[in-house]
C-alpha cells in the first residue's frame, strides 16, 4: 500500500485534512499525519517509508529528501516552492510540485487590505487617503496579480503590470496596461504590489535604485518573499524619503530598525499570512492530494517545478 505523509508544522484545518484523507484513501493509499512537530529530525524520521508528502511552509531540504527512500513526489500546498531543495529532489528522482492558483484570491485580498489599512493611516483616527484614482503597479502578472487587478478595478485604481513572461495581449484583455520595463512600472505607480518568486535572478532585486523611481506618496506591498527585497536599499529609501511606506506579510530581518525609526510608515503581519484563509487552506490541501494521486496513478506532472 502506498503511503502519503502530510507534514505540517502549521496544520491544515480539519476540513482540509478530512478532504485529503478522503482523496488519498479512495485511491487505496494510507495517510500519515505529522502535525505541529518541533524538530526537523521529526520530519526526517517520518518521511523514511512514504511514497509522497504534502507540505506547507515546511522545509524539504536535502536531509529530508535523502531520508525518503521510497519518496517519489513532494507537493508544496501553495504557489511558492523555495522551501524545497529542488536540486536534491532532481538528483534523487523525486518530482516536486506546487499548487498554483489555489491561494491566489486570499493573497490578493490581503494585499489590497493592507493598502487600505495604510492609506487610512492605520485606522488611527487621523485623515487618510483613498485608493480611487491612484496608480497601481503589479510586478509579475500571474494568478495572484490577476486577482489583485480585478479587486483594484473595483476601487477605481489605474492599473499597470510588468511581466516579461506574459503577453501584452493577455494583460490588456483584463483592462490592465502592460509596460515593457520594470523601471517604467516603478516610475509610474504610487502603489506597487510584488508577486515575483524568490530565485537567483530576483533575490535582492528590489532595492534603492528601483524604489527611488516611485512617485511621491509611494507604497510598496510585498506578499511574495522577503528575499526579493534588498533590505539595505529599503532602509536607505526610508531614511531619504519620509513619504515612503512598506507593507509585507512577512517580517524583514531589519524589523527592529523599522520599529525604532519609522512608526506609522510600515506594517508587517506577525507571520506569513497570504494563504491564511480557511478557503485557501482547503483548496491547496485538496489540490495537493489530487496531484499526488494523479501522478502516482497516471504519471501526470502538470505542476512539476523541477526538471
């Protein structure tokens, strides 16, 4: 009997676990749960005899992958997959997948919600501003970016997007204006919503030179990864421009300096919050289970992220 491990330091909701169990057991597999574990060694031990594993923000490093002697597939329930050692997975012939699109609306709603929160002076009773009529730049026009655009249109924002991997025609059909360079995007937009992945090309790519191009009253919203931000450059722009604001659903390493010097100009959620809705929790978990069954039974690798 094939075995599927769900390894979640931050567990899925019960309804999601029940749905995963139903999918897995219907396929004739055994479901094993490892929830709220405290040591990475617990994950390493649990994976030893399983065929597949579902994770969330859990770290599937080389030690984990090498311990999975029968491991054939690992699925990250969510869009980002930088918590999987892709090189180790490929080396050991383990298919790595994500579940793109399942968390998109949750992340988009959070991004817009944080914009409203900061525009209204963090609801501190003082006068704020409106999003209507403001320019919004979407940096990477994937699943989340499209949802952000759809919501922002309802606020009456003027929306631009830059994504070298998406055609201008695809962006335009959503009523969004495509731009041909990242510099142009930052120069035009009072709000920037970041949705780029963290990889060798993007890490620390958002720094002082790019941020300094943004117009007065600029707000950067990061629901992507903290690694894409050059924190030295971010602190420099904060020091030079009192109008600049930063919102993120993951705390930067320089959080203490923000707290000491820039109260009222930033907001960080206490933990990664983009996918933290009951709907996204269920959607991503069920999608991961279905992808595992489809791969083990039919060899389907649609969402494979390592080659």
